[in-house]
C-alpha cells in the first residue's frame, strides 16, 4: 500500500527497509522525549511486528515508511493504530530523521495519514500525544489541523523525571474545517 501526500510518499515496509529503520531507531533524537530507548533486540522485534501487521486481518496498525515523494528516499516513519475501539479512535505518531526536520515533511505526513484514517478507515477520532517539552511535535499537530484537548500531567517517565504530555485530536465532524493540504 502507498499513500501520496504533497511532499511525502507513505509506503508499507519491506524487509529491505530494516537498515534505515534501525538507523532511525538508534538515533539519539528519535527517543529524546520518550521513556526508554529500544535495544537491538527490541528494534529487530519491532520491525518484525511491523512486517507481520501488514498481513493482519483485521488490521489495527498501519505502519509506513515515510519517504520523500519525489526521490523515494526514506526520511522517517509514521503509524496509525487503533487506540480505543468503542469510540473508533485511532492514534497517530511519527519520527523523522533530524536531517529532514523543519521542511514540512512531518506535517504533510500527519495530514496525509489523517486523511487516510477518515476516508479509508472511517474513524471517528484521530489523536496524537507528545511529551509537552517536544515543541516540534506539537507544532506538527497544530499545522496538521489538530485541536489541543489538553495536558496530561506527569504521565511519562522520561530521563528519570516525570513529564507532562499534550494530547491533540481531530474529529470526523472537524473535516469540513480540516485543511488537507501539505505544508
């Protein structure tokens, strides 16, 4: 499966993508605002789970390699997963290699994945969470048309201290206001 945005191509992973996936997962910035960094065994197991999710039925996780639309080089990853079945809520997340930050790729990827969620998965609500100190991620949420639901106080243990988390969402009823264009 491939999904095109204005700047990005989101495509399902193949076994050949492991070296880029491992490089991204090992980068110090990828998990700067997370509670822990995966070790080599976890990275391999996570990648194998991504490949297995491609064949799951029903699918509750869609993980994509985030590529530059024009030259197809990998620059990051995005994922959407079923978060709360009862209310048809799906959660999105992303990680971009730092060489490609501040170029609009993450915003376009988030918008593209949100459009996919509403048009193909027929979701009611898409949410995203970020460490409250991760200003770049929060800016992506805002530029992607998401609305801040609030702050969850001290919900993550990061680098041995409790951190707040922001939550943003976009609802099915927001689609009339949703600007689906890339940045």
